[in-house]
C-alpha cells in the first residue's frame, strides 16, 4: 500500500468518525430545541389549568 492510499484510508476513517459525531450532535440539538420551545407551564399544550386573570397570549417562559 502506498503512502497516498494509507492517507486516503486514514482520512476516510476520520470522516466516518466525524460524521457519527455530527449525527449525535444533531440529535442533541434537536432535543434541546424541543425542550426550549415547550412552554414550561403547559399552557400552550393545554396540559395545565389556566390561572384566573392570566392573559391568554403573549406569555413566554
């Protein structure tokens, strides 16, 4: 195996490793964005009761 073939093999292995890391980070970012976008009090989803006198829109946690 020549030097350039070995270098190509090394680069291909590193690229595969980095692609795996990118995929893992993409999943993490999507999970974090989902958590951030959810309303903490559940008002948006209707899961929590609406407090008396609370405005219906314009509230963000």
